[in-house]
């Protein structure tokens, strides 16, 4: 495995961890009834951006092969 692929995998793992962390934070905020819709909205937007970045990274690590 080359260094570039290792770096991509490392970045992917960090993004996935941040995505899980955001999910947990959003869940906790909603569970505690701490109604701050702006904050929840910002966190959810960040989570979606992370998901897009994760998908792009996964595609660059192992691109889809159309048979």
C-alpha cells in the first residue's frame, strides 16, 4: 500500500470518527431537550458535509469499477 493511500485511509478514519461524534452530540442535545435549533441545524449541516467528504475519500481509495 502506498503512502498516499495510507494518508487517505487515515483521513477517512478521522472523518468517520468526527461524524460519529457529531451524531452523538446531536442526539444528546435533542435528548436533553436543549432546544437550540440553530446549533442543531449547524451540527447537522456539518455532519452532512462530513458524510460527503467520507464518500469522496472512499471513492478515491477504492473507485467503483463498472463491469
